[in-house]
């Protein structure tokens, strides 16, 4: 693995994290579109019935990418490492089920 490309990925991950993602789990991301039934305020929230949604956290996506990272570019690996650990810093990192947003009703 080329270390320069890994460093570029890590640097890109930090830039993205600080410029787009909120510092607190209750805040909204800088880019926060809503597209029912998949996105609510930039977060993947899928209605599952019973007034609940499944919240697929970004750290789960990037952790999954890392599982298959042997075949990926080192830039993607570095970016994914940063986003995985950044997502785990939120207090609600393991809360996957939430009440349905009012905009979904």
C-alpha cells in the first residue's frame, strides 16, 4: 500500500469530517437533504413500521467498506478509517432505532 495515498485519504477524511459532519450527534450535517423514504436531514433513516425508523449510521458503511478494503485504493481506505472512528465518537453510535421524524408522517 502506498503510504502517500493513505495519508491523502486520512487527510480527506478529516477535512470532510470537520466541514460536513456535525460535532454533536444532535446537530445536523452541513449537507442535509431529505428524500423520503431513505434520507432525513442527510442521515439514512428507513421507516420500518410501528412509528420507528432504522438509522444506518455512517460508521457502519465505512466499517463495511474497510472489510473489503484489500481491493480498494489506499485513499478510500484512509478516508474510511477516519469516518469509521469519527462515527463511533457519537453518544448514539449504537442507537439504530428511533421514532419516525415528523416529516415522514
